C-alpha cells in the first residue's frame, strides 16, 4: 500500500487520509467504483447514439409503429395471411388466404373463428397461445407451429402450413397476424430446429435475416444482399456482428439482447457497415421465434436502410460523432481526439488536461420540466462551456448531464484552474428559459497527462473520480493525483479480495 497522497480542491490541499476518514455512510473508494459503473450504465441508457439518430428519424419518418416494418415485409412476401383478435375471431384476410383455404367469397371467411379451421386436437394449443398473449402484454415474440387447416367443404382433407403467429399491439387492442407458408409435412410441430425459408419478395425493400438460437445466420433474403453487399453464401453460419459498424457501445447490444430475451422483441435505430466498409443507418426490428412450448428456436430481423444517400458520408459522420441536441462532439469523437492528443503530447514531452463537468441533480430537473425546456437548458449550457475555453480546446457532451473539456496544451495547472473557475462562474448565472429562471450547480474534476495516466481510459477514470470527490465533499473543483488513484484501487482490491 502506498503512502497517503494528496487531492487538491481549488486552492486547498486535502490529504487522501482525510478523504478516507471523512464521515460518509459508504466507503469513499467503494462509492467511486460504483459511480464509475453507474456512469457507464448511464452512458449506455442515455446514449448519444439515440439522440443523433433521432435527427434522421425525424427527417425521414419511421412510418408507423415498431411492428410495422417487419409486418409489412412479411405480408408482402407471405401472401397467405389472416388476422384474428385474441378470441380467435377472424377480422381480416388476404385474397390468397380465401383461395388457398378453400373459401369462395370474401364474406364466407370473415366472421368465423380460427378454431373452425383447425382440428379438435390443435384447438386447445391455439387457445392457450391466445390466452397467453391476452394476459402478458409484454410478450411480443412470434410463435411458430405446423398446423393442418381444413376448408369448408372437405373436412377430411387438410392443407398443412408452417404458421407464424405474430401479436401486434394496437392502442386499444391486440391483433394476431397468421402468416401461412405451405408445408409438406407436420414435422415442425415437434422439431426444435426451424429451417423455414421465407418466400422471395417480388419487390425487395427490406433486408431480412434469420438466425438460430446461437445467433448463427441461417437465412438472408435478396434485400439483405442489396443493402449490405454480402451474398447469402458469405454469411451463412456466421454471427451478425459481421456487419457491426463499431459505432455502438457493447452496453447497447447487452441492453438490446436483454430486451429481446425478456419480451421477445426489439426495435430501434443503429449504424451498421456494408461489405465495402461504408457505414449505413438502419431501422431494425428483431423478433424471437418460439415453438409451441415457448422455447426460442430462432431470431428474425428485418431492417430498412435509412441512410439519406449513398454519397452523403459527411452527414453520417456528423451523426456518428456529434451530439444531436447540442451539436458538440460526443464521447466517441472525444475519445479519438484525446488519444491523438496523448500521442502528440508524448512526442513533444507536453502536458494536457481533461475536465469532466457534471450537472448536479440535473435528473431531478429533467423529471419536473418539459422536455423542450430541458433541451434548451442543455443547449444554453453547451454554449456557456464553449465561451469558457480557449480556441484549440474541445468541449464534448458525453452523457445526459455530463460534459467533458479537452485541454490539449498546458503551460501550467493555473490554466486549468482559470478555465474551471470561468465555467463555474458562467454556470452560476441563472438560466432563463420559458419565462422561468433555473439555477444550475456543477462539479468539475480534472485529470492531467502524464501524471494521472498515459492512456485515455486512465484519464477518464481520474477525471470521473475527481468530479465525484468534488460533489461528495461539496467542493466545486478538484484535481485528482495519480498516486491517489493507485491508492484507491489498491485499497478497494484489499477490501474485495482476489477473485
């Protein structure tokens, strides 16, 4: 264990031993570690990706509810389909369904219940599925089963279909879409492996991909090839991360998969990468496909290319590396620039600084004030921060209520103190938005290269910890010493014990 070292709060030096003995209900070191974990989770949940993507969504329009993309794609390529309510009453059908199921006129199928078309053996199974969707509105997975359907005249002759049952939640009701693909056998009823081939669309607009439960690609359509550039033979058996752009954080995918496993469905916007390396922007819907025993067999993904144009790389770069609300660089661009600044500082034996500005209790304000007012407050704060820095410095928004400032050139620590004091003075002035005055309090922490670390991650850690310390002890600005960081990590390791 290294000897006690110092943390500097504005003009006062606070010994690390004082920090350790400060009257807190939870150990200071544990709090800093937990804070770092909470921060990472916050950055995931309040991702700048969502904000910058929203610009494109607003401009282009999503065109409907979350299920519309997949439903539109499937009903265009599977022409035998009908719609029931949760009691099984048929409320809509396609002309192909009338023809294939043996009904002459449109009125002969409408008004019936789906159970009229099924065998006595299968009716309890379908009734159980409908009841499940009636009681669990969070369940949005697609159900798959192979069923015999009986027409009105020849009840002893059944037509066998692979049936996809897709619940679609409306504002005041739930509808079940029955998508029927002719099947030669009933093997799919008991099978745990689903190799269903979706018929090709006459006109391809969306990409469609099916994976097995292990997320290995089993099928892609022509739309997938047109959008991504990958032929089916190049992707079969591979993981969809093949087209990963690298612009989403790992926590983004963890949250996506958690939602998918819990509810059976996920929809959202993301960036992916074509075979030629070009980034494209997409709206994506993923559904789990389960068998009659509610076991997940496969995942189906349908996505639409929402890139404004194939040549508009400049706008895509703006969306990928800048915050949509404030226009400031985001965490990704800051991280890239910080790494470049570190390399430059190493070459020239120079110093640099990284400030983290945390808006204290901003979440409370976010919960009490209209969204438009909150957006205007954040835009005003970003403008004030830019006024406080020098010409070559970078101001970035890295979280819902967090900003960072990169000072790539430093002559002395006094420069940092002057900028931090300027920031705090500007934020001390009440903000007038929508006829109301808002007082914003902030905590500022600073890490310096090379004394606090020689890697971008180390500097972020130190600046975060210093910001937390400033807020914890009701002090507005804090330098964090590298030795103190080492002391904190060592102490926490001793308390937790080796794994």
